C-alpha cells in the first residue's frame, strides 16, 4: 500500500509510463480495466482515480457498488491478475488507488485484445507486426527496469554527482536521496535499485555491468592499424 507521501509524489510527477490519472470513475469501468491490462503487460504501474490531467486532486466517491463493478471488470483479464484497490484521502478529498504489478504471465488479454503501456499512453495492439514484437518481448523486462543484483544504495551511489543532479533539478535538500530514487521510480517493488538507476547514479556501474563503459581509440593515420591511444571511460552515464 502506497503512503500519502508516495501518492503526492506520483501526482506531482504527473502521468507517465508507470502512472495514469482518471478524473472520475467512468460509467464504463472497462476503460480503467484496459489501463490495468496495459500496465500488467508492461512494467506495472498505478492508476489514480480522482486526479485530473493537470495533476489536480478532484476526488471521487467510491462505494461498494463501484468497487464490485471495478473488481468484476478486472476479473475479465486473462490470465487472472491481482491488483490492490483502495481509497485514500489526500488534501481532504478521496481518491482511489489501483496498484498493478508487472505481470509474470504475459500476455494479459481483455476480451481477446492485448493492451500495452507505451510511454505515457496505453495502446491496443492491432497489427500482426505489433503483436509479433510484443510476443518476442513478453518474457523480458526492459534492461533499465530490471533489478541490479549486488548494488548497495548506501555505498555504491556517486554522492557528488547525485548532489549535482539535485541542484540542476531544483530538488530541495530536505528530500532524502532514497526518496528521490523512489520518486524517479528507480526501485523495484522489493527495494532493489534498477539498472537504470545504477547507470545514472552509480559510482562504478561497470562493476555490475561490464558493457557500461565508453571505449575511445585513437589511430595513427586512417587505416586503423596503429593504435596511438586507448582509453576506457566508466562512472555515471551523464559523466
């Protein structure tokens, strides 16, 4: 269950690959189920009901009838998918939170159709090429979303660059490093730092992924036979 701080951070960050806002609960709750199906077929995410497209909290009413309608609609997704659905009060208004995991049994299908999260939008796959591409990737998580085994947040983060990033991004020093990492969605659900976070903030990402380097070679002349200089550059990706 997400905390108030987590929810406020999601709302402030706006809609994106892992977050979708709905101003109200539509009469046809299938619209929400399509979003749930799309998140399950991607990296998971959160749907917030009662938040508009401008990140404003407008609130919604959520009684047992609406909860049942939503749960029944989500139960139509095949294979079955468990989502956490709960109301939460933010700024004196009630919103509804739907937490969707990245499904382990992809693809997830709704009424014979496959929905996938692409960027900040959910798309229904309609062409053979789209479906072929999805099936090729359905058993894989994008590299930057995968957890980095062995990376220790406390000792392997590059502190100087992290503070430089904080300054450039205009983030208050009152917000801790771990909270910033969470807000950037660089942690897995079990608390591991994702590869994307390691590449961007890691002191030596190349210790965990050997290809996380840039190699520069200088040749004498144009036939590329005599090497004059050969250097390998590691560290945070931005550097």
